[in-house]
């Protein structure tokens, strides 16, 4: 059930949020948790019950292992159970996400015709598997105590973030089930959640989806693009994936707020970053946290002394695995390694203590991110090479033949975004200037924001076409 669907926005989410609020007002907190668990399982398994069973199996296995780690009194058994959990989770993820990729590589190298299993991967498998690996590791390090099965299942699979994150720390979610908030605090959080839901919806449907046709056309036939068009398409994709994924995250955060739950932020203006290192501190922050604390740091420690050389090796391995996490394709692996190389160069540059002129770091970072995303979007490495070739100066330098038909259709495509952004822009501007403390910017009452963003969602749902699927649902 997509976040942008009528069934989610007008029926499922309001019904669950209202029922949850009623149970909390009646002080039936455990029933409220059961409601979240039941609605999340229904959200997850509706249409594909077998995926729900696999998801439940993963939850139960990880809960048993976490309980064993918590009960063990000696380090050796605790470490043994941790490794059992890590291996089990990696095997579970690999069986569904990487087995076809592995078979294809073996077939290509050996010439053997191996039949591919083609098992459909459960929804959000990359996200809930990483969340549970984090949980087991945190329990082993005694950062948290194991939680009960119901709390574990609810925290792992809550519907606002199960499909595409953010990657959560399970105990930090379960702790909120017993928090006590008065009605005014819950109502204030719900109103802010509805506004956040509207902002995310606007990013995804009004902005991200309006760029899809340009991106798809450009990447479908890169050889037909002029140099100018290739750069335009690459930059447009940089915008599209940000609006799409950060829009999803805003809707996830907003949905959780409507349930009285606070989940991690995933974006912090990544395209203003002055370096690749800063970019990863602002982009997909929950994944960056996982890579830093659960991949990079252990790999660095395993090498002994934390020298600059060892740090670069660790970041290359960690980012290569990050690329593979995004998908079973060489394009993702190379994308991750390229980012690892850039982060290594960034480490050497910082050690030299040299500084770039103002703005140069930002321009280099944004250009690098845009070029790397060509690998992320291309269907194969040969296709990526063709796209990069189109970006180099060639005979057709400033032509617009490939994009002209799309530009001619833009007036009809853009009617909905332009119309509705008349609602969004004034509110966005006011919020920016309010944050900066501008005296002339009037503060907009929360009730007015709620009405405005609700109206925007309503108009888009009933006046617009079918929204596209979120980009990160494939991961």
C-alpha cells in the first residue's frame, strides 16, 4: 500500500491513528501496541501473505538470539550468539537479494547454464535486516537490554518505516510505547506530523514525479543526447532521487508522528554539503550511521593501528558493501567504491590542512554526487559508460532534440505542480524565514498549516494522475 495512495492517506492511516489515539486516551497502552503490530502486519502482508510469514520468522529468530545474548553470563557464549545472528541475517538477506546475482556471475565465468531461483524479496528486507543486526550488536555491547517479543516485532515492522526506512534502533522505538504524554502534547505532535506528511507528499508527487519522464527518456537512449542534454538529465536525476527519497522519509516521519512515535531523520539538506564526507553526514543518515558504526569502525579496528592508510582501506570496503546493499548489480558496487575513493581522497585532503576557496568545495561535491548517480541510475555498466560518453564534448554539443518533445508536453504535465505549489511555496518560504528569525515573516498558526497541507494532498489525489513508485522500494 503506497504512502501516496488514496487507500493509505484517506482510510488506513487515519483509521489507525484515530484508533491508536483513542486507546492511549483510555490508558490502554498495551492494546495500542497490539494495534500498531496488527495494522503493520496487515500493511506488510496484504496481497502477499507469504512475505508476512518470512518477515515474522525473521523477527522471531532475531528475538530468540537477542534473548540468548541477554541471558548469557560469559563473553564467549554471547559472542557466539552474536555471530549466529549476524550470519543468519546475512544469509537471509543474501538468499533473496543476491542469489540470482551470484548464479549469474558463476554462469558467466564458467559457461554453465544455471537456473535462477528468482525468489521475490520480502518488502523492506534490506532495512529490517540491518535494524535487527544493529539490535543484536547493541545487545551484545550491553547498550540496550533485549525487549519483549511483541515490542520487538512492533518496533521492527512498524508500517511508517518498514518499506524503505529510516533504519531504526529497535529499543529506541519500543521505549516510546511506555512514554506518557498528555493530550495537548499528542495533539501537537499529530498536527506537526500531518504537516510533515504534506511536505513529503509535495516533494514526491509534485516535484519528484514531475521529473521522472525526463530522466527515463534520457537514460533509455543516452547515445541520442547532446552533451548539454546529458548534463541536464544527470542533474535532473539528482533532484528526482532527492525529492523522491526525502519525500518518502518525510511521509514516514509524519505518519509516525500521527501515531505519537518519533523516528530518526534521514536527510539534512545534503546538496549544500561542502565535501563528500559532509554529504554522507546529511544523506540517508540512518544508513550512514550503520556504515560508520557497524562496518567502517569494526573493519578499521580489525586492522590494528588506526592509520590513514587503514582508514582508507576500511572506508573502501565499507562503501563497496554499501553499494552492494543497494542492489545486486555491478553498477551499485562501483557506485559504492567510487564514493569510497572520494571519501579516502577527502581524508587525505583534510590531513593536508589545505582549504579550497569558498564555494569550490560545494561545486566539486555536487558535481561528483551527480556523476556518481549516473552509475546508480544506469541499468548496466555499459549503459553508464554510454551516458558518460554523452556527457563529454562531442559533435552534438548544445542540441535539444531529445528533450524537445518533453518540453513541449511540460505545460500539461506541470499544471498540477504549478497550481499546488502556489499553496506550498508561501508556507515553505515562511518556514525558512521563521527558522532564521526574520522579523517580517509572520508565524503561521499550526492549524492553518494543517488545513493548507491537507487541502494540497486532497487536491493532488483527486486532480492528479497515479503517482510513481518510490525509488527506494526496490532496495
